[in-house]
């Protein structure tokens, strides 16, 4: 199941990266995927036996600079649930990074793809931290995302994060 989940997230990140490449080509913003350092274990004849991330990262999925010079951080998540987004999809160190980044900039965002409902939501990460504190739940209901977040199926985040 984790393997399928990684593939789903990877497809979403490819689509986001394509959009961010378009921004860069048009000189609208410079937002790049931060690569994950992986440990690869090879068996006989160099065949990959397993691979896993090498510990926690110091970055969220994307880091960049807007045209006005402001830094922006984005964490992208994708899930197959139909009624909620599991907070377990966000690792504890990612929550810590979000809190730390918010000490320096308000431009820290979550972008969540709900595959089953074909909806993508953008919201400031402060909203995520507030949700976790106020509701004390293990998941964010789809209805809450629909009511409190920006729906952006075109992935054009620059329309919604004003400079």
C-alpha cells in the first residue's frame, strides 16, 4: 500500500513541478522541488532490493522565490480517501519544519490532492496548525477542506498567493 501511495504522490508532484517550471520559464516565480536523499540497497547484479529516504529533510517539498523576492515553501500531499485527509500523511518533522518556517515567513502552504473527489486544496500552513490544535482529530474532513481552503484544480497557486 505504501508503494501505491508513493506513486500517487509522485504523479501529483510531477504535475506541480510542471506548473512551477512554467512559472520559471515565464519569469513569474522560481519554485523548485527539493530532492529527497535516498538510501538504495542493491542485491545480486546491481538489482535494487529496497530503497528508503535517508532520515528527515530540512525542507518541505517545494521552496522558491516569488517575483517580489519573498520566499515561499509548499508541502504537497495526495491521498485516496473519499471523506478526509489523514494527518498521519504529514510526518512529525514536517509539522516542526512548518512551525519553524512560520517564524520567518507567512508564505508556508499546504497543497492537498483528494484523488477520489478530484479536488485540490491550497491553504496557508497556519490553518493546518490551527486545525490540529483546535479539533484534536486524526484527519481533516473533506467538508472542512471545502469550506476553509482554496480549491485550485488548475494548480495555478500564484492566482491565490498574492504578492
